[in-house]
C-alpha cells in the first residue's frame, strides 16, 4: 500500500479526528448537516489561522511552546500538515455534500474558499523556507565561492 505519507503534529491529527467525527455526525443525523458544514469550516479556519500565527507570525516563540526560534523544521512540518488537509478536503466536501439537500450545496463554497486559504498559506510557508535556505547559502557558501578562482585549472 504505497500511499502518500505525511509527517504531522498532534494538533493536525486532532483536527482530522474532529472533522471526521463531524462528518460521521452529519451522516447519522442529516437534519444537522447544514450546521455541521459551518462547524467544519470554523474548525478548518481556526487551524489555518492559528498555525499561520504560530509559525509565520512567530507566535510560537511567545506561546506555551516557548520556542527560541521558528526554523526550517517547523516550516516543513506545517507544510506537511497543510498538504494533508488539502489532500483530504475534497473528500470532506464530497461526504458533506452527500448529506445536504441540493438547494444547500452552495454552503460548500465556504470549503472551496478554505482550500484556497490553505494553498496560499502553504505558498507563504514554502517561500519562507526558500528564504531561509537562501540565507544559509548566502552566509555559508557565498564567501567560499567569491574566494574561489574559477580560472585556475586544478
């Protein structure tokens, strides 16, 4: 079974569990499906907002986590969490759509917007990762490269 593997943090797994519980609830109690779509959207937005604040906004440095800095490892893990949620969002949408009457399918446009928000967040994290790597190259390798004579045969 060669599926895609993700390295994620506990909060991402908890989010996934909560969303799956909500989807199961919508399947068992169809009269609640419209409310559940809103709750799922709230959860997904909260995760995206908090992870943006904690990692890109460096909020984790001042939070209970008390990190000294946000490094490439943190950025990579956030990227993995976002990728997992982006991969599962179409399935969440389809499962919720199956529980909604056709006239309420418009409620799912909120999930489409959230998907866009997650993709934009991922792009920002990847850009930050590239800038960190660029800084490493600039500070570590650039001095060595400038001292190298490429004209000498060696």
